[in-house]
C-alpha cells in the first residue's frame, strides 16, 4: 500500500506577539515525521497540549507550517495557494469535535450539504440534489431533514450531518479531530460505526485524533503517541496496546480506568 | 415579572410606532391643509374643528405640518441609519475578520471618530458642506458609523473562532463567503438592535440640528424647526410647541422601547 | 446512613409541567462511595443540585432528602447556607470556571474556613496550607499566591478538592470532576479521592457518564436513564438491566477490535417526549408490550442488587 500522506520534519510554534521579544515561544509541533498508508485509519493520541490538534490543523491547512513538508499523494502541499489550495480542499477534509458549534446555526441542513458543491462548482442542479439525497440515506436521514435547522437535531444527528458535509465532494483523506469526544457513549458508538461504514463505502483514509485511548485502540490500525510536540512511539494498534515500548505510553495505558470491569 | 415589562415594551412601543407609521402613510395622500400656504388671518389660533392642532405664526395648519414632518423624520432616520450601518458593518466585519494591522488601523480611526462629540461633528460637517436635509442625513449617518463598526467587530471576533467557521474554511469557502454567508447572519441580531437605537438618535439629532437652523430649511416642515420657531410664542400659543415636542418624544420613546424589547428577546434566545 | 433520598421529583415550572427526575430514591452510607451514572439528560446533575438545593427558580421539587436524619428540604435558606460547604460540599466539572479568576487560590480556600469556622487568621493560613498538602499540591507557599489561570487543570481541581474537604464534610458530591482532565491527571485525582475517603470516611456521591471510571472507584453504582434509576449494583460484571448492558457494549473495547459496536437505536427522549411505562421501552432490545404500559418498580433482587425491569 502506498502512502497517501507523508509528514516530514514538521514544526510549528506559537509565540505571543509582545512588544518585547518573547523568549519562550514554545513549539506546539516539534519536528515530527510519520506516514499514513492509503486506506488505513491512523490514530494520533496524546494528552491536552501535546500538539495533536495542531498537527491536524497543519495538515488541513487551517494553520501554516513554520518548516517541514506535508506530502499528499506525492506532492508537497505546504506552499499551496489560490486555486491549487481550493483544489486540495476537495481531497483533504476535516471533522470537528463540538457538534453544537460545527454547523452554522442559521442555515438548514439542505444548505449546509449543498454548499460544498457550490464552492467547487460541481455537478448540475439535478445531480446535486440526487447526491445529497444519497448521502442522507447513508446516514439514515430522510428528505425531511433538508429543511431542518441544527438546533432541531440532537448531538449525534448534528455530528452525522457534519460528517456528511465533509464528504460531499468525495475526499480521499479525512481528519477527525476529537470527532466523538463530546458525545455520550451510546451516541459515540453510533458515530464510530457510521465512520467505519463510510470508510468501506467511500475508500477513505482517516487521521483519527483523540485523547481517548479506548476509542483510538478500537478504531485505528496504527497509532502514534504524542507528547509535548513530539511523536514518542508509533506502532500497530495491537502491538502498542499489548506491548508498549515507551514509558510514557505505558503510563498512559496504566491510567485508563476500567480494569475491573473487563 | 420581567417578562411582563418586556411585553409592555413590545405592545406600547410597537403600538406607538404603528400609529406614527400610519400618520406618515396617510400624509403621502392627504393633508388637511396646505403645508406652506401662509394665511396670516388665522395665525396662532388654538385647536379648533378646522385646524385640529391649531395654527402657527404664519397661519399654517400645525397638524398638516406635523404630518409632513413625520416624512422628514423617517427619511432622515432611514437614510442616516443606512449610511451608518452599511459603512459601519463593512468596517467592523473587515476589522474583526482579518485582524492584525487592518484591525488596528480601522479601530484607531473608529476611536478617533468616537472621541468627537456627535453634534459637534455634524456642525462642522454642515458648516463645510452647507445646510439642508441631504447634508444633515449624511452627517448623522457618519456619526453612527462607530457604533455599528464596534458591534459588528465584536460579533465577528466571537464567531470567527467557532468550529463551523473552521469547517467552512476547510471546505474551501472564500473569505467573502465566510463573512457574508456564515458570520454575518449570526451577528445580525445586535446590529438590528443598534439600528433601532440609531434611528431614534437620528431623529433627535435632526431635530436638534433643525432647531439650530442647520438642518431642514424653511419652508419645509420638520419637527425640530417647528420647535425652534414656536419657542418665542410659547406663552401665548403653547399648542404650537407641544405638538412637535410630543411627536419627537413619542417617536424616540417608541423606538427605544422596541429596541429594549429586541435586546431582551435576543438575550433570552441566546441563553437557550 | 449519611443521606437518604426518598421519592424525589423535579419539575420544570413552565407552561407544561415537565418532569426531569421521577420518584428517585436511593441512599449513601457513611464512608461509602456511591456512583451515579447516566448519559446526558438522565437527571444525574439535577439530582445533585437538588441535594444542594441549588436548582434554578423555574424548577420545583417534591419528596424527601434526609441528611443525617433531617429533611433538608425543610430548612430555611440560612440554615441551608450553613450546611453547604461545611457538612455537604461539592466538586464541579470545570475547575477553571468554579474558581474566581480574580482571587488568589490560597485566599479562596481560606474563605471557606473564614465563613464556616471561628479560627483566627493565622490558624486559617496554617490550615489552608495543610489542606493544600493533603491534596498533594507541591511548592505550597508559591502555589498559595497563584491565580487560577496560572495553574494546570489538575492543580485547579486539587484546589477545589481542598475547598471541598476544608470543613470535614460528611458528604462530598463530585459532579463529573475529571471529565475536563487528561487521563493521567484523572487517574491521580481519582486516587486522591480514594485516599481522602479512606482517611476521613466521608460519603462520596460521584456523578459521571463514564461507566469504567465509576466501576473502578465506587462501592455501589446507580444507573440512571431518563429521570429514573434503573439499576443499582456493586460490580459492573453483575449488570443485568438491558440499558446497562447496552452501555457496556457500546464502550469501545480494544480487545474486540473487529466487531461493530453495539449502538442503541433511537435516542434519549427529551422531557416532553417521555411517556408512561418503562422509560427505556422504546429502545430496549427485549421490550415487550407490557413494558410500554407499566412502569416497573425498583426492586431488590439479590443481595443489594436493585433492578427496574419486568423481564430480567
């Protein structure tokens, strides 16, 4: 399997814009490198502040890198601008954490799902409608959902709409940034099942970012553990879980509750 | 208890406003007497069956002038709020959305504008560009730009960080699309409240300027001018002063009550 | 018995009387750690707020809450005020918003002692530093002077716990205290709560949505759904109620990687949608017709295992 994404020596710091030179501009992402194979679910796990969300934002180009390369399907996307950037946005998409703020509260579901087509000028009017209805069906919604507003939906329903909106232009690569962290356990299960179903149906590759080790181990094929901006261990999920090498990974695993129940 | 007050705001404010709008509406089609015809024989006569609110010092029917004046008041309100709103919202949006140096520059200009007392600015503007209703409207409009700019900017600063904006950016939306389709609809509520309040300030400002002789010029009727002209006759013909004074007060009261209601309504909406 | 709740009902007074908590009864013994688990909207937080009588004006409640034998619903505002923070204390979810951002943290702990005890200023300072040590904070003198935003999430939560144990309360209510914390910090805070419980034998009512966490920490667990307690167990392995078992199945288990997670069809009913009969009937995999009509009682099956189901 070839690599769909290669990260090489990625660095990103945030400094405060003071009048005086600030010495401690800490590196949020400190020289990290890894590869993601096409079709796999790659997990990025770590505690808050470790840089995993920043990494996701760098790959989706919500933030610009300080140095390093992001190579997508063989091309470095770091310097992309204008039309090329917009083109790339069709292929690399993102799902966010908070279902209550990830949809525009003033627009109905139909508008939200139609927008990607309008932005990228895809398909004819009839085709657009058909594609939207197809996507709704995969999520288990019927046509009446098109006129609903986000405030009328539950957290799980909103998250499914957010996922659909990300997939309208049929991307290859989807970054899920804590996509289930704000959901109840039973709703989380729904969304994880839904994401797996979509992966099979649309041939997606996921970068799954989370702080929840149970979810990461369950979903992912390979996992990278981050701490303070660095990747400290990468391995296949089972191997990492059963035989962690780095002491930090070991301590993270030891801290997961639920030993008694299982 | 609070809810009752909010309801009264809506009922009373709305009621007065509807009444005023009706008066203005009627004035386009029917006025009891001519607004400009001078009739010294009946000057300063008290309210009677033919002159329902009496006459002024030129014998003109006060009611007719009052009704025509409502057109002026609303015209000034609409035009000046439009000027202030369109320019203010644009500046606030650009400032809030792009941040950085653009934000700094625009906000310093806005700060400078706010440091100037509004009426003083209007006086300066009119002394440079001349008197009359057009310049009055422009001057008052410019005065209200900072309010709209700041409200819009704070709304943008708040919404900009939310996830649906990040999602729009990741989907490939252009800056314009994000500003216009995503952020603006979500910040419009406080702008509408500001517009209501600005409307009432505009009417007051026009009254003040016309009172000073700088706004609407004779013989066109304006409530402010009528106040000014009636001043010296107050002791002998109080109805002449009371009429435009009451109209100004009622209009401003109604608009402020509605503005309060809207603000309370939004606050309840926001809390849910 | 430290606290005994009998037939608690919480309503929201709007135009239609919506019931958020239905005829809730449970108790917590001295020294016991009781878990109250459920998903969003089940009423667990409302229950804790009811005990503290901190519900908003638009809520009303009926029933009895007997704290150390006395029904605290009958107490005056003043009497309740002297109870809160002293006999019953609370730990909230979000440490940053639970602390006053403008006051130094040491002062915030001292404030509790000032209100509820008659110690001198000097004695209060000594006790405050003692408390900070008890919650395993380091570098006490410096930390005492810091503001909340200068501390990490774990440190802030320790300050809150110090405030909660300051007056040696009989009952501590912890409402999702570790949800906003990292997993390793969470483990430390849980250990701290266990340590305090061992030393002081206070009762702890631990509210969470995390079944695994509660399973590790608590002596007994009450599971709530849509305003009702549907099961009370001592060990998650003994869970029999369909909802509890569904929840356990929905948690991703790394050892069952390939299988699809069990996800309960439908969603939790909102307050307005709740109907008669068993609250879970609409989504239960083994529900029969009777379930929609009759609300099962919460009955004791075996030794201290309470279950609300007609068919299990």
